[in-house]
């Protein structure tokens, strides 16, 4: 599943005219690059959630045949945030573990390595926390932890790439909510797993980050 419903307000005014996943990178929309990454990993079925200017994504991607995948769309009449959006799409995703990718991520992560994972709840891809930012987690072997006594030990940031089992949504709230709440709960219960990734990863949340990605692709 590609999460593509958000408004991308920090990239305004650009995102007032197009959804963030449609921003061009090296002559193609970001979401097209993402679909190609997933296709190369052997993934053929993709769900994309839509809200803000979502018709632009649907018009460009269609059913996904031009990119070697089959696409279904989960349309949100109200913005459901990451957790609510995925929960709404569960009937399309099926009972087996599934990969989730934020629609604003640029990376060279090898997605094929995730295709055989079957976590009880979730497996997160984490990267060293950028300078000047607060980390989300720490990693002990493949166990992901979030310490209650502050973030000084949290040296890793969630990449927006995960493999989820639908069981992580047991007892989840209805309506809009963030996946961070479920990840933090699973970490507190000792049931969250993950890996460290030291390769290229950019969360395209600001104009500076967008310029960085475009420089990479000159």
C-alpha cells in the first residue's frame, strides 16, 4: 500500500495544485518511481489511498498496467491519517502481511528483502536520525524499543517503510488516527520488530528536501 492521501502542506504552494506523490522527480511523478521500485521487488498488487487532489493520481496511474502492477484505490471522504487510512483499506489488502510505503519517500532501499517477512504485528525499516531531529526508536537486534524516560537513546527514525499484519489494528480506534500510536504501543509491549537501513533515504516534506532529491537525480 502506498499512502498518498495527505495534503503535503509544508510543500505549499506546490501542493495546492497537485498532490505530493505527483510532484515530478527526473521527469516522472514520485509515485511512478515508487511503483517501479515495487515492481522490481516482485510486487504486483498495490493499493493507493486518495484524498487531497486524488483524481490526479488516479488519472495518471489508472489501473497500473503501464507500470506492471494492478492498482486499487481506497478513497477517503475525510482524511483518515496513516492509521485510519490503512485500516479502511484492509479488505483490499487481505489477511496476509503487506508492505506499506509513505507516498513522500525517496530511497534506494531494496524492497525485495521485505517480501518474505511475516511479522506478528509489524516490521519497521529504521534509519539513523538526521542531525538536529529527535529519534523515534532504538534497536536491540531486531527488537524495536521506545524508552519511557525520554528520547536520548532513540537514535533511529522510522523510514515510512513497513511490513504490517492486520493484527496490529486489533483494538485500534475508529476514524482518523496515526500509525505512530500503534507502533509505540507495540514497542511498549515488546512486539515491534525492525531493521536498520544506512542507505539513501529522504522524507520529502519540505522544499529543501525536494531540492535535495532533485539534485540526486540530475
